[in-house]
């Protein structure tokens, strides 16, 4: 997070995937003073994210984020995540899917 400029207090960071890396990412982002939103397709992880890990929100509405830390190690679409970023926002991929992820170039170009 520090390397990518996402360690300033008050930034809005999302963590995609609430496994081992996701847990650590939430804890670090909160320690840096960020507002943290957890993005997961599993509604049963909402309570864990909010109550146990201290996340500020669970994705239920649209946000504009300074950064997203994607910890998912399965193939998944990136386009919905790109739509959540502010211009010049950062998408950090730390999960390692077996197959390449599809990255729509036009969305990246338009969002800087």
C-alpha cells in the first residue's frame, strides 16, 4: 500500500476477496487510517468484514475509490472493479489466478 501511495489517512480503499490476503489487507488499510470497503460475492462474509475485521462498509452501493486491492486467486472479471475507481485510482492485483485475467484496455485508458 505504501509503495502505491495508498497509505495516507482518509483514503478510500476496497479489498476484493476476504481470504487470508484479504484479511491482512483490511487490517493494514485500517492501520493506515483508510476507509475500507470489502467487496465479496459471499453475503455471509459481511458480518466478518464489518464486526471482526473493522471494515467500514461491505459493497452494497457504488463508490469511487482511491485504490482496490484484489486478493482473489480465481479468474474473475476486472471491468466491474475498474468502474469503482476514481480517475488515476490504483488497482493492485495480489491474487494469482491460474489463467490470465481479461483487462479491457479502453476502460483503463479512459480511467487513466
